């Protein structure tokens, strides 16, 4: 099992860019995100918004999910958060296994 450090660095860099863009367009949705957290939109058809800890960026399972999201959606997110292309149940199952 090899580490994909360039992919991790790019994901973090893109996430920071996405967060700074969304904070520049501060609407009511971005105001309710506490420091140390970020918004993601999860779902295959209808998207549900989740606010999750930034510490998830250190978790290999979550990074794999981000890689899949990048392949499907890229990092241009008109909703202001990252869109993750999986079912809500899959996302909840995965995040329940992560340490905060």
C-alpha cells in the first residue's frame, strides 16, 4: 500500500481554495459553519448538506472518497461545498468509522 502524497496535497490545496471562495461569497449557509469544519453535499440525485470536521482530511477512507468526487465532479462546486457522489447511507457509514 503506497501513499499518494501528491493527491493528498492537491486535495487539501483545492479544499482550501474552495473554502476561501465560499467564504468570500458568505451567505447564510456559510455563516453557520464553525471553525475547523467544512460543508459537503452528499447524494446521487438530491444533495444533502453535511458539516464535517476538517480532521477527516487526515483519514485515508475519506481521501479515497474525495478522489472519487474529484473524478466525477472536479473541484468546481456551484453549491459552495464539495459534492460527494455517493448515497447518504454510504457516507454516514463511512464517516461513522472515522475518528474525529
